[in-house]
C-alpha cells in the first residue's frame, strides 16, 4: 500500500446512494446498512455466472445485491471499465457532473473498494477520467489497489477539432489502468493488439503467401551465433559489431533450405528472416491512443443519433472502437466485464458483440429507458448496424436480464416504472446467455 495518503473531509465515512440521484454520508457501522436492499427482476430463474445483467441502481448497491443473492460473480470479474461523471462542473442534460470533491472521492473509493474482493486474479480496472479529478483518482487507486498495481495511464484522443477560444484545446481523456497482481504478472494474460497485415508482400512469389521481414540479427555477442554468411552475390558477411546472427549456423542453414531467408538489394544486402502472417507477434499497446484507431466522442454521438434520431443525444458517450480495444486487451470470450456507470451502454453493447459476459449499472432511470435498454435490445436483435457491428460481423443473439435495486436511503425506485421495462424486455429475444451471446 501507499505510504502517502490523500485526505478529504468525511473520508472516514461511507458514501451511500440516497434516492435516485443523491448521496448520503453514513458511518460504516450504521445499523441501517444491515437492512436488505429491495431488488426487482425481470426473470425468475437463478442469477448465476451465465447471466448478463442490466441493473438500474447505484453501482455499490448493485454489487451488494448481486453478491448477497447469487453466484453471479463466480469466477471473478475480469475487467472493470468505469467512466464516472468527471466532476467538471459542466451543466449536462443527462446526469449531475458537479458534486463536492469530497463526495466524488468517497464515491470512487467506496465503489472501487466494493469491486476489489470480486475481481479475478488476473483482473484489471480501467478508470476513464479527464484532468478535473484524474490526479486525485490516481492517489485513491493507489490506496485501494496499492502503488504496485499501477499498469499505465492511457491518453485517449477524444476529439480532432480545435477549440480556438480556450487557453489549450484539450483533446484527450486519461484512462488509469490498474491490475491488482501487478503489471508483470498481468502482462502474461493480457492480449496483444493485432498487427495490421495489409503491408505484407510476396517479393519472391512464396507459395505460403505474403510475408514481412526482419533483420537476421540479435542484440549482444553470442559465440555460437558468430559465423560467415555468404550472400547470393558472393559477399561474405559477419554480424554487425556488438550483435550476433539471429540463430546458430545449423538453424540458419535449415532456414535457407526452407526459403525463409531473404537477401534484399537483389541478393547483395544483409540477410533478413521472412515472417508469415501466423508467425507475427501482436503489438504491445502504446499508452497514446489516437482517434483514427479508437474513435472520438463525436463518432459515438453519431452512432447514437442514428439509433435514436428523435432523441436529444446522450451527453458523453464513448465510441465502441475504444471499448473494443480495452475489452480485447483485458479479456477473452466469456470473461465477465463490469461497468458501474452505464450511461448509454457502450460497455455492455461492445462486451455483448465480443461475446463477453457483462454487468452494467446505471442509476438514472430515464437514461436506462431512453438509451441503455433500447440500445441493448437492438444489439440482441441484430438491429444495431453501427459501432463495431460490421467489424465483428455481429448479427444479433444472446440476451440479458434487467434488475432494479432501490437505494436504502431516501425514496426508492418505482416498481411500476420497472414493470414497463419488464414488458418491453418480454418483446425482445431475451434468454439466459451462455458465454454472453
Ligand atoms: C460519463 S457517463 C457514462 C457514459 C458511458 N460510458 C457511455 O459510453 O455512454 C456516467 C454515467 O454514470 C451514471 N452514474 C452516476 N453516478 C452513478 C452511480 N452512483 N451509480 C450508477 N450510475 C451512476 C450517470 O447517470 C451517467 O449516465
């Protein structure tokens, strides 16, 4: 754990949801925390480790309700991606982005603490923020997961247009990545990015197909890899100073016999090894993610506008391409992906199309009714042509269940309103998903 700690007013208290949109400070020992939460469900079967869940409610309450009631988290959460309100004081239509700093910090700390015991061993936690709170959030994450769990701070280029009125035209967000087992161990199970193979060529008409080439050398001096190589033009070559050939002489000879060595400059250049598509190692992700690879906020808005042309577009959706990259790096099919700040539902939509299991929580009922629920219904029914649908040849399938977890404090959600969700879901092809989709 960290020997340096961030302090804020009421840090020793717990921040719980009160009513549909507010919070309340309570002592962690407050007896009312023992009262059970009221949970409504659309299905009657067990909520187990095969179900995808759309939860209406505060993220911490949803985690508590699911932990108490079921084997939902069996196997552990593999990826947490959260995109909470950034606390920028902005006047947004769909949620409050201006709470006191102390409340925001406790809100984050308490939800991360609630997630921690539910994580799989090789889990990672990605927290998407901007400059308003990211430096304080990092201190909180150090406190919750330990400084050694820090993996990376990803800079995502969220827009490509310039704001000429600002002192700086901010065009990035930051995504903090933590893995409780630490980056070295986590690296073993994370996925590399796929290499773009469009650049492969077939300069010698190799019947095995196109190939890339790399120098036939390795760093450092290795005695067994110092020998003469004669180029087809007759030049005798030795490895460059301080380097060795890539392999020993017998291996080199078998590679030549297998036509795996290429001499550029019409047979006069230094040897290069041919690498076919299946032999190319993926790419370690950079920490700067460009809009051309991962999309922008405006791309996400266009996707939603096409899906809901009659509605005012959701304030801050994230593009599916961004989530596709995160989910690709951090999970494999059937792994459980959790997002406690659902918004328009990008995380669940992408996880579903990528055949991961998912849990998404959103406390604003209108946001669920207007965006999250209908968007996921489109995904299941195969009627969402946007985002990563074409890239993955997604044609629909799978299903999910909706639950509503009323807050312990303040006014609960209306069971009647949930009835409307239940009726709407009955019309969707909604069944238990094995391996998500
Ligand atoms: C930045 S938006 C998420 C956007 C989302 N990633 C997307 O692509 O559409 C944050 C969302 O979190 C919701 N929210 C805020 N506090 C919450 C809480 N305690 N529990 C659940 N949802 C919450 C807000 O209503 C808002 O919809």
